[in-house]
């Protein structure tokens, strides 16, 4: 059975990845901070799909938490989904700088270190994949969040290029997944009022996962699910990033 390690696997997109991969027959390593919730998710996935589901409680904003994930990845997995992420409650200057640094740790340092730990065993076996969940916010000026996701896109492209020339890289893929708005716990946790966002801008979790995994199989390096967001990201190349950022902020308020 192939094995997938998913970070942020207890809610939103990570939970959708877990359900989809379990139904595809993957054994799972599920990572998040809330150990009770993790255990419940692991049990439910095991009971429903008959796969092995291992709970790995870890906080990816800590050196110890990242270290635990690295250790498990060095044993070898077939797919790593670097999905854990969050938004801070407020704009750059209104948020304690420590919280912005925690975001960089989870969105950038953890993604870097987990990818670094996962790829060597994949290259040895000549197959595997890393999906780094970024965001369409990577293509606009959207504070530290957008900047961290722009890093994820750039880093994923660089990692894909870096492994391309290596022996065994033929069937090893690295991809950045850039969803638009998805109904998850994300906005509530960040205290964002999203009532101004029109319905057509919202994507279903399962759709994002389906399109992402299909793009991974096809060897796409930057996946942007849905025609509407492909168009927005395409157009953003011709419009100043600050203008795209102003537009994308217009329907969003913090409580
Ligand atoms: N929702 C959207 O509109 C949207 C759009 C574009 C991109 N994204 C990206 O998609 C990814 C998933 O977000 P989501 O919307 O599914 O959010 P979500 O519903 O809030 O789920 C976040 C998950 O990450 C875990 N997590 C948070 N901080 C963590 C930490 N320090 N260490 C380990 N696990 C942690 C949470 O569990 P615990 O709290 O138990 O740790 C939870 O399982 C994020 O990277 C986000 O930036 C979301």
C-alpha cells in the first residue's frame, strides 16, 4: 500500500486530502496539533476505508514538531501533502510580529524541512510526490500570508527543477497547489468576515483536491484549480500585484 503524510489533516483541505487518498487505498500519516481530534480522524478513516491511519501529533511552529515529522518522512512515504496553514487575525502592522514569524515557520520553514526530508527516499525508490499547498494569494500583495505563499510557489518550482536532473527523478514530482477561497475552518479561525465574497468565488474542498491530484499526475508544477481562478491568476500577470491585492482584499474584513 502506498503511504501519504498529510499535515493539517484534521480539518478543511487536509481532511479532504485524507478522505480522498484513503478512498484511493493510501495508508495515512495524519499530522496536526490537536491529538484527540487526530485520533478520531484516524479511527474514522480506518473504519470507513480499511486503510492504516497513523496519528502524528505535532506543532509545525516548533522545532520539535517539525523534527518529529522529518523523522517519520525519512522512513519513506509515497506522497507528502504540506497543507497545514493559517491566517493571522489582522493586517501586518496590527498583528504581533511573533505571530507573523510563527506563520513563516509553519508556511515556509516546515514546508522546506519536510520536503527536504521526504525527497531523498522518493528519489531512491524512483517515485513519489510532494504537494505544497500555497494559495492564489501568492499572486497578489496580501501581507505576510501572500508573501509566504509566494515563497511556497517559488520554492516548489525550484525543488521540481532541482530534482529533474537527478537519477531516479523520473516519477518524483513536486507541485504547488494554489486554491482560491474554500469553505473550511480557515477564515473563522482567523476571525475573518467573508460575507462580502460572492458565491462563484468559493470552491468545494473535494474539487480542489481532485484537480490538484490530477495535476500532480500530469506533472503540472503550479496547479490552480478551477477556470475562474486560472483566469484570475492569468490576468494577474498583466496587472500590478498591488492592484490585484486591493481587489482580493475588498470582500474580506476581520471581526
Ligand atoms: N480555505 C481557503 O480559502 C484557502 C485558500 C487558499 C489556500 N489555503 C491553504 O490551505 C491550507 C489548509 O487550510 P484550510 O483552509 O483547510 O484550513 P483549516 O480548515 O483551518 O485547517 C487547518 C489545519 O492545519 C492544522 N494546523 C494549523 N496550524 C498548525 C500547526 N502549527 N502545526 C500543525 N498543524 C497545524 C489544523 O489542525 P490543529 O489546529 O489541530 O493543528 C488543521 O488540521 C493552508 O495552507 C491554507 O493557507 C486555504
